């Protein structure tokens, strides 16, 4: 929640129109209603994971850029590179 609010405020202050959702299911509903130019998602969300959200958005609008992020640790395979 705090990171979502921070990103929403920072992007809005930079002049962007921002829509936020509290979980992946809400994000899909919002995106279906009105596609967006960019999606920033948490990978660790309740109800619908970030991975599932990304798959659904890529199905609806394949050219939409998506940034996936998480506050959790990286998988070991990424840390070792």
C-alpha cells in the first residue's frame, strides 16, 4: 500500500494520469475497461498474482509495456548472475 501510494503520487506530480488498483483482480478489471500506456505491478499480490496479471494484459494488449517489481528477495538464480 505505501509503495503504491508513493508511485501514484510521484507519477501524478510528474503530469501522468495514474490509475491504481489494490490487487490483481481489480487491475485486470480496470485495464479491460480502459487500456493504459504502461502497467507497473507488484509481483506478490493477493487474488491474482503479478505473473497472472502480466499474462492477462499481454493477452489483451500485447504492446503494453509492463514493469514488474517486488519488495521480496530475488530468486537465487538472479542473484548469482
